[in-house]
């Protein structure tokens, strides 16, 4: 029984160490990402806009088109509501 515990313990340790290594790699990649965005900001680019572009590029064309259509619809609805309130006042 102690052999199975030792084998399982070593296997668990292997998994934990691999996950820790991946976490370290993710941390390093995130730092690199921050550096690239800071560089872009230093050259005058709007980081919020760049992040939005990155988010949109992850979507497929249909999803992106749907979001853009809904955004346009909502903005027009708000504008219409604002004009209606202004006329009422």
C-alpha cells in the first residue's frame, strides 16, 4: 500500500509542478502583453481601443456583425428616447 501512495504522490507532484510551470509562463506572457500595450500607448495609441480590437478579432464574423447591429440599434433607440424627452420638456 505504501508503494501505491508513493507512486500516486509522485504523480500528483508532477501534475502540480507542471501547472505551476504553466502559471509562471502565463505570468511572463501577461507581462509581455503589458509591455507591448505600454509601448503602443507611448506611441500615442489608445489602449482601450486596441483591447477592443483584440476582443472583436476573437469573434467570428457573424458574432461581430450581430454585436455591431445590436450596438447600433441600442444607440439609435437611446437617441430617439432622448429626442422624445426633449420634445416633451
